[in-house]
DNA sequence: TATGAGATCAACT
DNA sequence: GTTGATCTCATAC
C-alpha cells in the first residue's frame, strides 16, 4: 500500500451503488486509526426488495435517505452492528454494505476487541468488521471523511469477482456482492470469475 | 465438514 | 408474533 494514500473525494459516493461498490474494493477504511483494506461489499439499491430503504423512510433507515458519503449503521439480529456507505444522490436511499476487510491497521487492538488471534477471522463478516473497528450506532450518520473515520483510495486496480449476496431471502439471485479475487479475508468464497 | 441452537432487538404484519 | 444484510459454540458425521 502507498504510505500516503489519497482520501476519497466526497463525489466518489455521488454515483450509482453499482459503480461505487466495486470501486470500494481495495480502498482502505480506518476508524480511529484501526482498520484495513476493503475486500468484500454488497450493493443495496432503493428499488431492491432486500434493501432497508425499499419500503420508504423509517427512523432506523433515515440516514440512507440523507447525503451520500455518510455511514448507515443498524443492529442486525439484535446482536451485531452492520455498516453501510450511503451512495448516489441525496434522498436516493441506496447504500453499500461493508462485509469484510483485510486487517492492516491497529491489528493488536482489533484482536483485543474480538478476543481472537486469527487474522483471517478479525473482519471477515459485517458484524465482525464492526466489532473490530469499534463501529456502533454512535457512528450512524457520521461522515466518512471526518474523524474518527478515514477512507483512502486504492492505489492499484484489484481483480474483482461478483456473485449473489449473502444471508438474504428477497432478491437473493441478484449478483450484487463484490469481492477482491483470491483474498483470504472474504466472509465466504466466491464462485464467479473475474469481472 | 456440516448442521443447529441461542443470543437479543426493532421493523413490520 | 415473526423475521432478519449475523456470529459463535456445540454436537454429529
């Protein structure tokens, strides 16, 4: 990784989720100086029955209806937190779910938070990622370019794969999960090829 | 390796 | 009352 990578511009997010999602693979996310390289995401478009925004605004998903480049954090299965990046135009209510990172920054702190030694399991899943980075509802609606959050552009083009999203029942066939080909840190392997 | 239960909460029917 | 963008641990094969 480049030692001084560029921060992502705010208008990076002002595009379709289907452009932003694959472009996030290889970017580096840090929360309080802790994080790593994004290796897996999923796109949720507001016209998609699986998206939280599909049925319109509620108290929980209100951030999705706000400005791009902000974090939407929600509680999953009553236990975990899941983090999304809001995309497209303000009010379009589309977002990208962050599913897995390759840990590179503050690995010791992430290990302590997770109570795990295995690097591979530190951030390989949306709930695990949030626990390792210390993401909770306190960061819901937070901008991605203001402390403690920082997001850095990738410096090389990774090889990408795509496939069906994980853990959903509605629109489960849509291939809107994107990953870094061959990464050891994916939450589940991809079957698909290079895109 | 694979499958199942339990944890625990808020949106939605 | 049911379901869900999950994870961990236990038990079975």
